[in-house]
C-alpha cells in the first residue's frame, strides 16, 4: 500500500514539474500579436459603451473569435489594462488546457515525458498559447471535449448537454474549428450508447446545449446583419481561383514541416496509432484533426507560422496521452510510445537545427512555388521585443504604451501619424496596435477591408505574390469622399447601389423593417450581380 502511494505521489510530482515547466515557457514567452488588437479595439469600444464594433457608428464584426473577444472585454472591464487583460486571459485558458493533459490524460511517467517534449518543444504551441488570439480558448475547449467524451462509455442527458455546450463555445471562439470535433460529435449524438435516450431526443439536446453558438449567431444577424464575421469575406471572398489557395496551403504546410515539424508529426502519428489499435472513438478524434488540416490547405493556410496547426496538434497530443493511458498494460504500446517520444524529440532537434537554418534557406531561395513560403512569418520573433510580457514588465510604472509604440517606430509610420487625416476623421491603412493606442474615434479603412464591410465584399486585386489575409481591394472612385462626408459619392452605378443597401444594414435603424428586408437580400445574394459575381 505504501509503495502504491509513493508511486502515486511520485507521478503527481512529475506531472506538477512538467506542468510548471511548460507554463514557465508559455509565460516567459507571452506576447501579443498585432492582429490581437483588432479584437481589442472592439472589446474596448464595447466596454466604453460604443458598441461591439471596430469603427464607431458602423456595425461590423472585425473579429474571427467573438466569444474570446467578449471574454477579454469582461477581464478588461475589471482591470482596465487591455494588454494585461489579454495576456491573463490567454494564460488562464492555456493553463487549464495544459493541466488537463498532464493531470487528466497522462497516466504514467513515460506519457508525462512525451507530453512535456511535445508541448514544450512545439514552438507554435508555445507561441499561440498566448498571442492575444483565440487559440488558447480553443485549447481549453478541445481538452474539455476530449475529457468529457472519453471518461464514459455511455452518455446521459446531462453528459450530452455539457458536451454540446462545449462544442457551442468552441464554435463561438472560432467557427471552423468545429471540424476537429465534428466526427466524434456525430458519433456521440447519433451512435454512442445512451441511457434510454432516442436519437431524436439526443439531437435535440445537442442543439439546445450548443446555445452559446446559436445565441451568438442570432445576435450576429440582428446586430451586424450577417452570420459570418467580416474577416471571412476578406479571406475567402476574393475571387481568386481555388488552385491558388491550395498552392498557398501546401506552402504553409511545407514551411511548418521545416520550422516546426512536430505540429504535423503528432497528428499523423495519432491517426496511425488509432487505426492500429482499432479504437473507434480515437479514430474519429484523429479523423477530425486530419479533416481540419486538409481544410487549412483548402483555405490557403495563414501568414502566421503554425497558427492554424496548433489546435489539431494539441488535440492530437491529448488523444495520444488518452490512448496511452487506456492501453498502458500492454508492453507493445509502451515500446511504441517510447518511439513516439523519441520521434517528438527528433522533430524538436530538427526544428532547432536544420529546419530553421538550411530548411529556411531551401524554402526561400528555391523555385517560385517554394518561395511562396516567404509569406509565412514567425510573428512572435518580430513582435516580442515590444509586445512581449518581459517588455511590459520592464516598462517604467507599467506605462506599456511607451513600449508598444516602438513596434512600428519607422519613418513611414511616423509620417502617417503626423499627417492630418482628411476631415480629421479618416485614416487609410493602419495596424491594430496603432489603431488601439493612437486612433481612438478615427474612422479607419484600408485596402484589405478588415473592418470595412463594403471593401470586404469587393473582388481582390490579383497579385502574383498575394499573402493570405492581405488581399487588397481596389478603392472605388468616390469611396474615400463617401467615408468622409457620409454621403454616397461612389461613381460606379452598381457599387453605388450596393453601398446604399449595405449602409442600411450596418448603419440603419437596428429594428426597422427596411433593414431586416435588406439583411435578407444581402444574405441570399440578391445584390451579388452588382459586384460582378
């Protein structure tokens, strides 16, 4: 008995040490990316009573992660320091997710070591455990979903409702991440064993339990006029051929393969292991990660190195640890898991040596196809000197603005800030940090259409070297005057008519019948011909 207690105490100590090590890395390398401030602007406007908007006076959703933005806004309402609020929210969500891996999923010393190498050695995971983006909340919700699914073989009404609630929050954090849990969710609500619950009732409980997402969508349609955030239109509604997106998506994967291969290795290993063990539930969980990785290729990847790979990676780490725990009595599985641990260590060593040196050189100086990888950047490396937690802590009297301004301390930016905006209220093109700290109350629009509902719906201007999320739109003649004066001065007749209809949706009386009629028409493609679609 004493020996058993000592073993439990020793394992708990090992888990605690591993948890502290990973959280130390996450905390010491905590940072905020520029894109985080797009959501921060909306959070600040909400708390200050200006609406959940980017540009005051226009109901446009510039955030891909509405529930995470609302969470940050709640913390900001208490502390009134947006940087601290964002970092704190990220650390709490990521901390709970990492806690689940070590204290709920790992069942022996080998699994603790494997999880430590995977999580601590994955640069992408450490990077986006903070950053101010929604990844941390997705880690938390994914870990909770895995825990709830795997702890029982038979589900009751309460189990189904809680699982559906977690899925609803996950979709509210980022809608497309539902793909990761979709196969497992279908199994749970349609095919898994239940306590005297019919399939119809099970589906009904699932729909009711996912109310965080449905409530957000209802709010989104009423308030913004659309189901999807504005960012969905600027990234996917470009008019560019699908082959271009897939080409960029493959480049995104190649870049990760050289710079952070463990992000792709673990999902691959988890899928193979689940099939070998013929474990139905793990096969479905692994299938979700693979489906999402294919989806990432389909949408062209991202310009942030590893960002969209971190959630399937974290999900796969969780799955491997759970599978290891279920099969720990078999000697074969122990040998296989030690092989996985060594493979993970090899991936980390590769990334720290060849991957970031020769690999980068190969990708960046090869033929044109591989040179597309130049558009994928290590955002943390660029921003952490000024937006890192250590920079924040070392700033005198916590005056963070004195540090963050140095992020874009270039001649071009200084000239932009010094140049008076036309009419004193318009600025064309500005980054998130600059908008948050310098341009409060100024109407911001840029050629990418980030927070501009009109420009986001125009076809992108084709550029051979286009960058995902940064596809420029041609500014129609008269549009700048339209923004400044508030009167429709757009010269093109079709675009003039489209802008009038869109303005009713984003600026008109919230509860007017005319606005709801326009919302219906906008979402059913009634005006698409005016845009040339």
